[in-house]
C-alpha cells in the first residue's frame, strides 16, 4: 500500500498538500478534509504545544484509518492551506476564511465561477496530482496555464475544451465519497452550496462567435466542472462539524440551498447519472452539539439535519405522486430508497463529560 505526499497547485496559484493511499486499479475514492491539529505526523511531533498528544489522528494515521474503513478505495487527504500557530486549520483555498479557519460571512451565490468555486479548486488539485506538473517538494512552485472561464461547445480546438477533457479523464468513470471532519465540514458546506446552484444552470444562455464566425452556445467552465464532479459523487459525510470562532456559520441553515441541493440529488438519479447512489450522513457527538460555550452549533446542526430529512421526504413524495401504482413503479421507489438515503446519528451520548478525545474517536465509529 503506497502512501504519497505532494504539494499540488489548484486554482489561482493556490496550493494544498495532498496525502494519498493508492489502491491499484480502484475507481472508488474517499476525499477527506480534517480538522484542527491534524497535520502531518512529523510536524505534530515537532510541535512545542499540546498537538503531539493527538498524533494518533495525524494525516497519515487518519489515511490508514480511512483505508480500513473504506477497503478498495483510494484515500485522498487534503490538508488545509494553513495551520495557524501550527494548530488552527484554514481551508481558505476552498471557502473564504480567516487565519483561524472561521468562515467569512456567508454570501449566497447566484452563479459559479473559477473565482468562487471550491469544487473547481479540488478538481484541479486531483487533476494536477496525477499529471506531470507536480511539486516535488513543498518549496517548489509550478505555474499552470489555466484555460479561459468559458467553453465553446463543439469547438475541438478550444483550449478550454482540451482542459475540460483532462478534468473528465480524472473525474468521470471514478466514484467519490467526501468526508469532512470538524473544521473540514466547512468545505463540504461550500460544496453543497455549489451543487445547489446546478438547479439554475440547465441550459447555456449565451452565444459567442467561433473562429469560423458561427454562433456557439457557451457555458461557464466552472459549471461544467461542478456538474461533472457532482454526477460522480456517491456519499457525503459531515462528521462533528464545528470551528473555534465566536460566530455561527457552522452548518448550512439556508432553506433554499438545502432544498435545491437535495432536489438535484434526486434529479441526478432520475436522469440516470453514472453514480446512482448518493448517501448523506451526519455523525455528531455531544462535544460539539452540546457545547455550552457554542450553543449555536447544536442549534444549526439540528436545523440542517431536519431540513435535509424533510427535503428527502418531499422529493420522494414528489416522485411517488407522479407514478402509477404498478409493481414496476413500486420496485422503482424501493430502489430509490435504497440508493438515496439520509442518516443522522449521535455518538458517545453516554460518555460524560464529552471531551475532545471522544470528538476524535468519532473517526473510528462513523
């Protein structure tokens, strides 16, 4: 079992270290975004603070843990762009955050672009990890020539089309599970927001002139990347989401985002997407949802989970009401319930007081 660590460029000269365990020929993948402290093992051991106490949950050890939890899956650990004070994880490359990793005030997006897409940054990292444009050390910088932000459909010579085909070579035909733990859940929140925007992006509405003078439909490149990735996701796991800031924005509480996100999951299944399965799981502990100093975490999580469940129920009813009561229809609904599911579970309720140790132990129980 080979374990690689590389510093890879994504979008806009932004870099993230990636740790990967590769399973030969596997098309199944788990992408993990961790929390505070979860740095590389040698960095944690060299820390002057208390971080070495948590070396059991280092990036390498977490990768091995996930490899056992998800056999026959490639494991990708995406490290934060910064560990402020060697402790506080900041995923600023994916979601606007301060140096402590606390998300900035939430801005409801109405369109996708390279400038605001965490999914595009992730997909670029995955593509570049597997390409020849890699960083052999954390000090080496490699500049990539990114395409323009629109793609002209049908123009095989367009630079953007060539770039998007490279993206599809990495994403399509593979299946992806996304796991966010603690601070890492902020990244999953960003992704869910972007996936929800696909509701508004059904058809190209602009036209440009090609080199031959013909009018061609145009789609934003970011839309194609996000849609392609979304169609190949099989599960998203929110594990004890939280951050250390004095502000809220720990869980998604916008009903419109949740509604469109779940609707797109069902519409994707109806349209016979390659990845027919999509499981949404929320696993939490009292360490976060019962925290007396941050009561909004439990309130927001309860609101998020209730909205997700309600939207799953509403979409199932929407589909059921449009079908007949024939055996084939009932069988289809049975398959739908099997393939699309929402699970919420509270762990370690019996262990009091709940500590940061039970918070990390969740990684062995979800």
